[in-house]
C-alpha cells in the first residue's frame, strides 16, 4: 500500500500568499471598478535590464544553430557564470570562494527548500520570528517541525527567536541549543539588518556549538549602509558553519526569469550521529547533480550579463528605482505617525499597526478602504502579529498613489 | 550539532555519467588527436526548432517592457502552456486530464527525484532492472533503499525486476509486494516498450494492491508502433494509481532549455498508515508551490511554441532525424551480427556485448579502439551487465562514421 508522507497533512490551511490572493480576488469580484495597488508579494515590476535582454537574444540565436546549440550543461552551472559571480559578487569582498563552492540554481526558494535533503531529520531547527514561511514549511514537510499548534501559531519542535521592536529586531541567542539556524539578512519580512558585530555573535555561537547557519542573502544588493555585511563570509570562521543563498530575483528583476546560486564552502562540515565530520559541499553536489539538471543555458547567459559594464549600471538603476519607492513609503508613513522599520537596506517596510490592530484586520482595512494590498505580519509568524509589510517593488506612480490613499484613510 | 542525512553516505562511488566522463577525459588527454564520437549520454544535438526560437525572441522582448514584463508566475505553470499540453498531448488520446492535474516543471529528472518528498520513507520501492539511476539514487537518499551491496550491485531494500533478453524485456510481476513501482516506457536504457495489454497487467496489479506507479514517459514522442501506449492513462483505471512524467527534453530538444510536466490526476490516492485515503495531487501542489518557483516565463513560451502548427512539423522532423540515426545503428549492428533491442519506439539501442563481455570492458574497447563512447549497461543495474547502450541523438554523419569504425573494429 503506497503511503504518503504524513508530515504534509500537518500543514495548516493555505500558504500566506494564497490566502492574500483569495481575499484580493474576493474583493475585486465584489468591486470590479476598484483600482488595486499591490504592495504585498515581494515581486519586481521593472523590465529586465537591457544588457540582459541583449544577452538573452544572443543566447537564443546560439540555440538555433547546431554549432552553438547547448544540450545538458553542468548541473552546477556553466563556468562562465560561476566565474563572473565569484569575480564580482564574492572575491572583491575578500571572501576567496572557489568555483566548486558555487552552485547555480533556479531559485533561492528551491535551494532553501531542498537543502534539508542533505540534513538529518533529527536536527533541531531555529528560525527568527517573523520568518519567510518556506523555511518553516519545508522543515514541517521533512518532519523536523513536530506539530502545528493553532493556539500559538507555532510548530512544537521549531525554536522561534522573536525579532520585534522590543529587541530592535536583533535576535537573541536561544536558551535551547538548535542544530540548524536560518538567518535572512537583509531580512524578509522586516527589512532590518544585522551589523557585522551582531552577525559575528551568531557565527561564534555556531562555531562553539557545531551548528549550521543557513544564511539567506537574497536582498544583499539593497544594502546601503557600510557597516552591514553583504555576505556572512565577511565574518571570520563563517565558512566553517554557514551556507549562503543568493539570487538574481530581486537584484536584477529575475523573479520570472529564475536564477540563483548557493555557496557551500568546502571547509563547511556537519556530523554523523557518531560525530564523524562530513563535507556538506560533497553531499549537496550529489543532490544537485542527481535531482536537478541545471538552469537553462540562455538564462545563465542572462545572469552573466548582469555583470557586464552596462549590466552593472542598469542593475544599480533598478535597485535605486525601488529604493526611491522605499524612501517614499518610509517618509510618508513617518509623516502619518506610523512606527516603521526597514526600507534602508532592504525593499521592505515593516510597520507597526495602529493601536495593535491585528495584522489581518489591518490587511482588510487597507484592502477595503484604500484598495492597497500589503502582507499581514502575522503571516510570517507569531511575532509578526501587529505588524504589516509593504514592499517597494511597485511602480513609482502607484507607490505615490498608495501613500496618498493611506494619508486620506488615516486622515493625516 | 548539525547532523547530515547519513543515507547520502551510503551512495557508492560516482554517478554513472561522471565515471564515463572521467574515462573519456583520461583517454582524450592521452590521445589528443583522437576524434571521439559520443553516443553515451542521451543528449540531443539538433538546434531548437525555429518556431521555438521565434517564440523565445518574442518572449524576451516582452520582458524588456514594463507593460509586458513578467515576474513570479504560477508555480504550476502558465495556463497558456497547460492548455496547449492538454489540447495536444493528452486529450486527443481521450485522457480527459484537467488543468489542475498538470504541473509544469524544469525537468523530469527533478520531478522523478522530488516526487519522493510527498511519499513515506516506509514505502517498498520496485524498479525494473536495468533502470535510470535517478530512481534508485533518490530513494537511497531518502532512506528507502537500505544498504548498497557491492557484491550484487543492488540495494538491500529495493525490489529489482529483471528485464533482459531472457524475458524479452517484459517485467514480471514481483513475488514480494512493492508499494511504489517505477516504470519507464519507452524504456531508458533498453529502448524497449510495453504494449497496451502488457502495461495493463501492471495497472491492474497496482489497483489490486494499492500500489503507486511512477510512469516516466519522457520518450513518448519516439513511439512509432500503433499498439504501444503513449500514456499510462490509456489504460483503464490508471488515473487511480499512476503519476506520469513527461518532458520537452527529448521531444523538442530542450535538454539545455529545461521544461517538463507531471500529471497527477485528482482521483489518484495514496494512504496514511491508518489506511485513510489522501489525494496526491493536493500534496504535490503543496510541494511544488513551496519548494519551487515556476519555470522561466520565456521558457514556457518556448514550450508553448512546440504546439504551434510550425512547431509540430519541426518537432516531428527532429524526431525523424534521430530515428533515422536509430535505424542506421540498428541495421549496421544487425549486419555486424550483434544481438540488439530498442531503436524502433525509442532513440536508444541496447546491444548484447559479444561473448558476454562485461559492459565496462566493452566500453573501454569501443573507446580505445574506435573512439566511440557508449554507456555500459551495468551502469543501469545488475541486469544490464553484458549489455551496452548507444544513443541515436548524434549527428547523422557522426553516427555513420561511428558505425564504420565499429565495422572495422569487429572486422565484419
């Protein structure tokens, strides 16, 4: 008798963004004339940079000729791309990453989800709270989360490390010792960051306790302050304890184009139950070559173009565009008297709801009265209750319009 | 202490194709002037059909304008592609598949590997032997395979169903009852097929025993005989017991372009340990939306073009090109007195080595003496020992040249 993975049956209701989509659809069906401004899902809206477009066309033409056609490529990514990644993103920061420590993939969502494959189900997992739901859901699917407790909104076996205004969004070291720690900085959803010495606390903790840090740096390109690390490997010793996930999605507008990469240093080791050391790079290489067949050739050429002279200029223009939106949102909300966080090193603004209004009530209020869609903070975990996320990925005109509507709504 | 998934440590040596690559590299380093003809890995060589190229260019242009730019799409695939798949591949055969039963993905390798996520590790797995290594390796990684026994070349907990010339490559129902059965028809690596009544035996067995069949139909486009089913759903009742994997890789030359799809009928159920029925479609939808972010928009437009009028003609020309190679290989080998299988409904020719020569010896012989690379049958499982796979995916000229070299080598 074919048996299912019963862990899937423990997953509660709908995924956050499905529920948002459901409510928005319901509203727009009832109000067909309302112009909805979407500041919910963290999805980019600007077209791909011209350098990327040119490179795509060129690669498509290569695929049209037998002489230049490409079939299966290396699952880990073509060297032309891996070289560019290392030369531009990594080694100028003194990280000294080698080619076989970089794995090109179709997305950080896939990689942060799939990384659990090479790790024991017995590991104790810690997440900052609020948290990107994929970290928790994929551990629940694997059987590392225990049971979901409706009452607390938490999984029984996951360690939640609260990050709220009360601790200035700086996660405290946990009382109970985890084996695996997910850190995402600049943070999704709060838009906050850790400075070098704050991140060092975690690297040191992981070194002392033989923990593995899964570091999601998807928003690295949005860092504007000089004392915020772009990579966890800027911290001494991090290569022994951390995997870093990076993406072209938010940097170069690749959410619909799909390319990312994951760094697994060769000196990074985890353990067997008997305490023997095992190189994680080797295990991931095996996973990646067995369960994945590489990113499309033309998409890898597109990603390569991000590092051309024109590409770099165009990508920084993209980032500036969104960060101008972030500034508009920040300043407008501050003027309205909101308590807000993020938006300086990340395209996310995390706001405290007025009078501790529950996140979903605030969601409905904004949807019904201003036709603005954001993301309820509680959707990211219990410590997100009473918060709300707005993203800066919209069009500038729409962002300005949304802020005008909020001003009217809140009568400020 | 971060623990690894120790199942990975049980995986023996290198993946088949890595070992082939190693031997070929060694040979070509020692013999830099030798012109090697590669008939090993099942990778296409013809350029993408023109309709696909045109569609790619058009989609790239869409990504260059804010009005037509696409960010995140539905993880399950755009409806424009799902509709075309259903209208062309499925429902003309009377399969009556619904849109939400089709999941577009980046490859059948990914899907056949990842499908285990939604299934219990307690399931007993059966594979035909020889077998596409991904089925076995991914189950070993998940902990369903037991231990690898060097002596037999088998995993202790996997049921191997021999398919050799002795049984005309028709798998017999196993004595011990499996929960999950992998079937790949037209078969990789043997190139053989099952006729409708032969496949029906397995569907009926799965229905009676509550088994799940994972049916890999990646080579469906190569079927030339009318009594060979193109889809397992042509067999009555199959929707209750089978998942079908399909790919654009071998059909339209997408090995480096990456697009596939998987069909999970809503009536397909598996079980909890208590015997409650669970819809697998729902579980896979959760997996697919949580651990995957969709195929690139432009790649989905490329796949859509496969179904245009021009696309269909061009794809059938592609298939004909490779099947002409298959015919050349078949006839040449038959003339040389080889005992061969496949090559009629699949681009693979499976040959019996002369005098029961071990597969790897035959590999080395062909590499050293004819500079032709094939795949040792034993690399696909113990029942592949004494067999060898040649693929028809090369250029016609190279295929002819390879056959000439073999004629010289075997002095026929």
